[in-house]
C-alpha cells in the first residue's frame, strides 16, 4: 500500500512541516493563547497538545482527557490550524474521532507494544485518518518498522514517522540520544515515508532545541514537532524542554534549509569526485572484511585442532581496547570504533561457531 505524500493531504504545504503546541493541554485559555500565537507563524500548520499523558509513575499529571478535546476543536475553528493528539488505546481513538481531531499520533511508550499498536490500527481501519508514529522508547528498529506496517496493513495511507530519540541509562547531553542512523534506516526501508524530528524530547532542554532542529534539516527530514508554551517555566509537564511561540518563530527564521541538489555544475563535479573516492574506499573496506573473514575461518580450524572455544572474552576486551586507542590517535571517536568492532567481531565469532558446529556434525557421521 503506497504512502500518500504530505503535500497531497496538507493544503499549500511548504517544506518543512511544522507541528507545534504545548506538551499538555492545561486550560482552555492556555491552549487558545498558544494556538493563536502559533497561527501567526506561517510555517506552523498543525497544533499539537497532550490530552492523555502516559507518565512513568502514577500521581503525576496525566492529562485532562476528554475535557480538553473541545478546546482543540475550538483551535481549529478559530485559527484554521489542523489538530493532533496522542492516543494509546481504542477509547482514546473513539473520543479523538468524536471531537474531530485531524491527525493522531502514537507515542513512544505505545510503539513498543505490538498488541497496542494493532488494537489502535484495527480501530482506525476504514477511517483514512492520518497517523504519526513515534519511534519506540528503546532503540528497536524492528518495532518502529512493524508499527508502520501495521497501519499500512489496515489501509492507512497517510503516515508520518516521528523521530524523538531513544532512552538511555547513561547521563549525557541528550535526554533521549538521537541515534540518527535509526531514523535514516527507516527512511531507507520506506523511501516515501515522511520523517519529522521531535527536538524537544531528544534534548530535554529548550536551549538545545535549535541545534537539533538544524541537524534534522541538514539530514533532509520533512519537518519538526516542537513543544511550545506561552510560559514554559510554568508548564505542568516537561517545562524544561518547551519554548515560547516567539522563540519558535525566531528559530525558524534563522534556520538554514538545504536541498538535495545544486545547480552549480562545479560543485556537482566536485561532489561526484569525492563520492568516487568514497566508493573506492568502501570497496577496499568490503574486500578487507572478506579477507578478515577468511582469517577467522583459519582461526576456527586451528581452535578445533586444539579444542579451544570460539568466543574468548579476554582476547576481545584487549583487542577492543587497543583498537579504540589506535582510533583515538587518528582522531576517530572511540565509540564509533567500538560499535563497528563489536559488529565485526560478532561476525567473526559467528563464522568460527558455524565451522565448529559443522565439524562436530561431520565427526559424528564419520564414527562407526
């Protein structure tokens, strides 16, 4: 089932698509005040607000529920902005449709559950309503891809993916590290799938929102969903990551938007030459990996003859430490080399284990 492009269901859309609004709908006054300010920003097309808030622990503000839905209907009537809210179960779906919400989004905590996603997808079958799907809270590419497929399977053709980063136990500069390669992989799997970025949840800090927005635009994402509040410091939820409508307008004005191609022939020739270098280097890397795998096969045979295990933790730890140190001297990020080496080493262990298993089966067959 094909995915319908954004410009075919959002009238007069100019890239990027901007979705903005408060983390939570708190009062009618707050919702309408925010929406009217956002409507003054030409690029903002969709108003977002949390109606149901899936909090990690109870006794936190979990949204006003149905009480706030008429406020979104009023937003659409008074500003012309499309409206969107998160739904996590069929009851939410029923109420959102009842009050005329234009677009639904699936939150990160819901995407992790195939049962919940399928339940919502089944409830939306035949409605044709657009659905935005956030990545799962954990870094599981298959869950995100599976959620997209479940909505496609019930006939939903207006789908948008939202990249909001992935949870991590380790403290760092991001609330939810972006792991940019995962959304880019989803884009490769579904080339027609619009991808928008949620810098608010990635950063967790309003001062870092512009930087992540620019990064998303540099990666040719289709838009942004930004938490926006008239008085962020007084917000009932996620106060630290929300920005004012005025800040949003300024940020969008100062953003640099790039294109996939250039009309400058000199630049295109230069780019083509540099890409040819990358292609040659990639070929060398692939040929080197093939040679490495052949050495791994020889190691497996030697280990069989001497009854040694395929996986040796001390050896792996030592080699990884040496490779990271070598990489750092060359100006490469140790984390990059660690991720790369873990993949290469896993393939080596897989090769050795396979040869050992085959040898064991053959030995049994040869016994009288």
